[in-house]
C-alpha cells in the first residue's frame, strides 16, 4: 500500500505532506544544511531515509502503549538476577550451520562463556566475511561436546535473552541432537532455561511500521559479528529499551 507524497507549493526546501488514501498522516522534510536526515515534524524524530520517515507516520495508535510495555519488560529483564544474554556465531549462513563461537554474559556484563568451537565442517567464506573466524582459527578449538558440561552449568535455571533467539536456540538444539540423537533429552536440556527474544521488543521500541507486513520493521543489533561483542551490544540495547 504506497503512501502518496504531496509537495507544498509555499516552500522551497524538500518538504512532503504524506497521505494514505485521502488521510493525512503528517509532514516530513529534509534540512537545507544537508545533514542527510529526514525530520518527522509531528513526532519530532529524525530518520535516515524517507521510507523510514513514512513508517514513523504510519505507526498504529497503540504504539505508545506498546513502547511502554517494552520498557517495563526490559526493566524486569535487567532486574532479574537469572538474566543471561547469549549469542552464537555459525560456520555458515544457512539454516543448518553449526556453531563456531558461543558467548554468554550475566546482567552485569561479566563474561561467563566465550568459546571458539571446531564445527567439524568447513567455515564458508560468507560466514568468515561476517565474523572473521576461519578454519585456521578453530583448528585446535574444542568441539561442542567438549564445552557442553560448562554450558550446562551456565545455562541451567537462567533467563536466556538473545537477539533473534529462534536462531541461537535452534543452533544449540541442532548441536545437542548431534550429540544425543534423542529429542526428549534435547528438550529436557533446553527446558532447564527460559528463552526470550529481544528483537521483537526492539522493533516495537523503534516503531517503524511496515504497512505491507502489518508489523514493526526489524532493527539490526549493531556491533561486530563476534559473539561476545554481540552480547555486550544486547545488554546495551536492553538498557536503552528500559529507558
């Protein structure tokens, strides 16, 4: 559903009135000084693209309430002594890639796990380009089975928060299946911890509404593709959401 942009005739700067059908959403403009940002007047916000400025104007009326819910969730997560932020980097970019790095930190930013792993398969060039881990880096690294006892102790009873938790949870589940080949044992191991995803709340907090998908647009976490750096970035994002 495309928005309609109308240029007012009484201004010389890049200014657009935004309409959806015949409904006026608001006005966006770019500054003459060329700061590269689009300013959403009614929301007093700045966006890097005109598309994102329109997404701000398309927010549903429930957004303020939803953002408050996100803030309460983030505060509860940060106050939980069982909090564990976790990230997994993989040997490939596909859905079935194995782990090459696992990191986990507590709510105070203390590193509890940060291990390079031998995935027992070649690391693809596309994955190495992201995280910088090559086959030579993990030639003498432990395998997942070697760090499993440590992981078991660290994750047990924890509130595990990840950015796109479905991905990290899925990697761990596949690694466990490779060790046990028993679905019930894998479920029991994963069931010792509670998993939550911070990606959805972060998308709500940013509030860029995607009309074609009827949902908030996902946001990148940022930082290097290093599992420990991603954990630190996630903790920072949680504090930002709590504010």
